[in-house]
C-alpha cells in the first residue's frame, strides 16, 4: 500500500521535475541578458564574441541547445538523461561536482539548525499547552512574535554584533572553520561528519563552535512557528474528546501524554517539512553573512554571472530535494495516522 | 431487587461552577444503588452531563467542582489524588459518552484501545488482553470481532463505535456504569439493539447504571428510577412509572384523525420509478441511494417518509425539489412535469414547493438577522410589494408562534427549536402548496419536537398545506401524518395509512422498526416482551446490494427465495402496499 503510494508520488514528482526542466531552460534564455558579453567582457572584438558564443553553444537554435542539455553532445557529458548537469561557464568544472561540494554545506547548516529548533520548540510548545496562560506560555508567545518580527539576516547581524563584537564569546563570521585550520578530507561534504570520519574530534568541536552563531540565528527564527504550531496542536488535542475519555477510563498520565503527542505531532511534522524545504534555498542570506559557501551562495554567484548550466543545476537540485522531503513527510504522516489514505 | 438498599455511589451537596462563576450544578444530592438503573434527564443545559462527569470527579472545559462530596465505598472521590482516581475510573466506575467516534483515539486500533484499558486495571497482558477485547466485542454484538478489533475508529459506523465504547467500559467488570446519552445519533433499530444489550449486561453482571437521556421512551423502557434536573438542581427523584405518568399528562398528542379523507382527484405530487445513484470516486461502482421509488401525495395530505439513515429518504426529498437531478423516473407536480422543467418554469414551481432542512443553524446565514433572512424569499419571488414585506413576515412568524422580537436577532442567539420554526415560517412566505420537511425535529429536544409537530398540524388545518415529513422518529410521523411510506435501502418497502402501518405492519422491516420504537410507558416495556421482532446487524452498504430482498441479510424470517429473488411492491389491499413475498405467509405463521 505504502509502496504503491510512494511509487505513484515518485512518478508524479518525475513529471513535475520534467516540466520544471523545460520551464527553467527556456525561461532563463528569454531573459534580456547577454551571457556571452558577461563572459568575455564588453570590449571584445566581434570575432572573439562569435568564438565565445560558439564555445558556449549559444550560436545553435534554442531547441538544439535543449537537445544537447538533455542528451549531451557526444564528446563531453551525457546530458541530463545521463545525470549530467553540464559544465559551469564560469569555473569550467562540472556542475555536478560543484553542487556535490556546496549542497552538503547547506544541508549540514539547516539540519543542525532544525535539530536545535525542534529540540527546543517541541518541549516548549508542549509545556505552554499543558500550562495555558502561565508565564512560560505568555513568554513563548511574545518570543514567537519577537523572533518573527525581523528577517533572519537582520538577527544574524545583531547576534554577530552582540556575541562577537561586544561580548567576544562567539567566533567571527569566518565560515565553518578557523582560516588557519586544515579541513578534513572531503568525504560527505558536511564538515562535522567528515571530521568525525577522520577521527578528528578537535575539528568536529571547532566546526560546531564556528557554526554556533549561524545555527543560533536560524533556530531562533525557526523555533517561533514550531513552538506556536506544537502549542496549538497539543492544546487542541488535550481538549479532544478522546483525551477526556482516556482520563475517564483511568488511563495513567504517561499513556495519555503519549496519546496526545501522537495526535498532535502529525500536523507539526508537515510544518517542519515545509520549512525545511523552504530553507534549502532560503538560507542564502545567512550563508552570506557568515561566509559559509553553501548552495545559496553558489546560486547567487551563478545567477549574477548568467551561468546558465549552474542555474539549471541548482534549481533542479532544490526542486528534487523539496519534492523528496514532501514525499517523506507524507509517508511519515501515513505511518503515523491511519486516517491518511495513501 | 434483594440488594437494592446498598448504595454504591452517592453525591452530597455537589456543586460545579464554570470559570465565569455561573453555577452549573448547585447542591446535588443523589444516590445510586447496586444493580439499579437510574435515568438522569432534563432539558439541554440543565447540567445532566456535567453531573454525570462530576460523579467521576471529572469536569470538562473551564468547569470545576466547587463543593460537596462524591462517596464511593466510604471514600470521597473529590478528596482523592489523581493516581488514586486513575485506579477507580475505568475499573470501578466506567463511563460511556455520546459521540463515540470522537471519544476513541483516531490512531489506535479499537481492539488495542480496549485491551490497554483492561491491562491498566489489572487485567492480563499481551495476547490474553487482545483475546479479552475480542470477547467483549462479541458480547456487545459485533459481527466478526476478530477483524473489527483491528479496525480504526474512522472505519466504524456510529452504532458500531458506540458498541466498542461499551465493550471498553465493561471489559473491567465495573460496579457502576455511567452512560451519557449513549444513543444520540443512532438509528432507532440500532438504538434498541444497543440499549437491550446494555440492559441485559447490566442485569447479568449486577452493574449499577446511570443513564443520561432526554428521551422519555428510554426512561420508560429501561430505567427503574428517574432523576430530573432543571437549571442545575434536582427537581424530581421518583420511580420510572411515576415519572412517565406525570409527563404524559403534560403533553397530550392527538393523532390525525380524518385519514384518507382527502384522497380525491389527481394527486398533487406524483413520483414514478425514481432512481438516483452517486458515483463512487475513483471506482466504477455507484452508491444506490434511491432505487425505484413511487409515491403520490394529494392536496392537503401529509405523508411520512420513514427509514433508517442511509435508506435514501433525504435523497427522495431533494429530488422532489430538483435540488438533485434524478437518474430515471418521473416527478409530476400539479400536472406539470418537474423532471423537464428549467429556467423560469422551474423557478415558479420551486416557489410552490419549499423545503425545511434538518439543521436550522445550517440553513440560515449566520451573519444576517432573522428579518434579513425572511426578506430574502419575498424579494426573490416578488410575493408582495416591498412595503408589505414586514406584515407578511410578521404574519408567518405568528403562524409558527415565534415572538416578533426575534426578528432583530442573529441565528446563534436563537434556540434550535425556535430557529427551526422560523425556518418553517420562511418556507411559508412564498405561499407554497407543498412542503418537504427533512428530519425537522431530529436536532431538537422532546419539548421542541412537540411544538414543531403542533405547528405543522395547525398549518395543515389553516392553510390546507400538503407536506412530506421525512423522519426516522416514528412518534413524529404517527402524530402528524395521514399516510406513511417506509423506505429501506433506497426502496419503498411498505405504504399505507398511518393507523394500518402502526397497528398491522406487514413488512418484517416495518415490524422491526415499530418494535424498536420505545413507547413512553413503563407498562409496555420493550425488555419485558419476549416476542420481539428484531433485525440482525446493521444496514448493508448501498454499494454492494444484496441480490434478492435487500433485507434478507438481517431478516429472521428470510427463506431461500428471499436471498435470490428481487421483491416487488405489491398491493395488500386498496391502500396498503408491501414489498415482501412472504408478507401473508409470515402473518399466517404468527397467527398459528
């Protein structure tokens, strides 16, 4: 049952991605931009311009370009069908490799941030729901409004100012490691995992230390909606008839608490998944402020340089990941709640 | 009863208040003796449920218990700690609530929910507990309990979920069972089966019961003693026979007398071979809502359409107004073909046919005042000049005995019974010839029900109005209709004059329906009758209908041919039709 559902959803996701590929490919070519001029400079001779245009493949008709993008051009690259996203016009290296390098950085950052936000948000939300109107409940409400009152980059700058500049208790916004430390061998791309794989606990701790401010900033903003959602769901569940009946049937408190959490968690799961999908592309400003070269940085750089293959690669990666995350949420929902028909 | 003097549960000076300090219960003193069944009754808002919960030291929402004692076995429940209460609730005192489907956790299998309560209160664990759950489900009359134990609550019907709840409550052999309107929302035949089971179980196990209900029929049939509440105070604590006698004197129902008097000339409404199916999403199957219904209704006549939920009554009503397009069949109104009517002619016909729906709060715009809602039909149909609208509105409100001050209010500030009468008044504004009333009383307390029926009878006398009263409540139909049409699974199974249907029903389904009806008299208690004509189980799914007689799967009289041959509606006499090939045979069997 669940397998059939997953397969069907994957098939639908494949169709969605295919449409997206076509849309992205043609839309960026409709932009009133001249990537060739950007590539060789404004003062290049017409011959040099023509040569560059030819080397980028932009002299061909758009449909032929799409064909090459999909199927490859024979001598280099297999095209999208073969899983090859092409070669970056700026760096000349494979887009696949570049995404392979930048994506784990972003995933590491937002996964750690979500662990902190969920780890703090769920207990705080439950506590607020169990003691409605109490000081903690009011405090979290004000906190939620406060944290949501400014965009995350603004909080990032404020936190750097407070914790690094004034108090001096946090590292500067210098990336994921001190510039003097040699990073561990590239295995997964997530520096904390790579450090552990290399057996370097000192680098692992250093990475956590350098990531602490960006994680604080992201989880500060993310935990607002998570707390609110969990609080509302748990409060609603506690008022549900089945909780009252469970009490009337003499079920012990710990059993009742588990019942409530199970019923309340399913909707919160959806919110967390959606926020996560959103953050894959949305953490770009935090990456900028803290000099973390993640996928968002890569996307910005590619867009500013009119690096078409890179833009296509980033959009496809983010979309595919988001679709997979939504699918994972739906599968989890169905496993948690028998009423969700799959 | 030998041990009737042993009080098992008693409340002394019990008071409950809501957060806004409005007292809900004040100084309640009641008791419950071993093996006794006590009915707890009173109007809505009288504090019945609050009292039932307070006996378990529980309150809902913002209410809290402010004083008094609840004594159970020399202990005051209100003075116990939560942990001590956990051990008493569910084990010694069990609760059954209304809305069983929301009282069960949506994400656990029902068998598991029974077994974990059983385990909590010292029952065996694991497979043994699961066995106990299945055994309890079988005891409360659930077919195929092994499979049902694995079901989730959303896969069960309301009746089945209610049984799961009673299985859960009784699994621990409690000394006391408190049931809060356990049958509200159930069909009559299911209600009777359910209450029978509960009554028998209570008598077998010696469980004392407190049954919260508004239905005089239930009080008369199943209770030994009745406690009546009004505005949070006990106003009566008497034996059941005394209580019911008192309430009969208050409401005297005169049934319609001049039956068949008005069946002259052409019928006003004629339905022939009506059929309606609904496609089932994602499959090629259809839900057969109405399957070959024919009926006729004369000018000034009132016809009752009865049957359990899922029998297609409401669909027939909606097809009559062309709110639903029928798949086949012909509907004629006053000589005009309604099935083909469109545009202006349909609008004219709709002015003459009006409908009153089940839930009055759903049929009024919550943001409009009553007056705005009543002006609407006048303006749409240009009934009277706008200047006279106010007079017309006031006239129609007077007809249904609603105070004119209500006009300025909004629906949420009006009680359900009054709002339903306003809905009737609104229907009358277009001066209709024919009214379809779709379960107009099912949301109302008995008091409100009586008023609606009185209003309907008055309207018929004053305006010569014809109406089709769709209801599952036989009392309403008996008192307000000339003829009765009984439906089962989309088919008309019996048609006849009200007196014939009630005194000599011919179809086994009609018999069961009437047998399940709880008379408001302790002299003719259902539980005392030995020759009850019951049905087994619940109404089959209208998707995969039985091949032969639709009732064959539930009918105790069914023989071989019943399961294979489709039944036709046949004349029993000049105005009594029945759809049962064995109708006369069964009658002979019973006579001998």
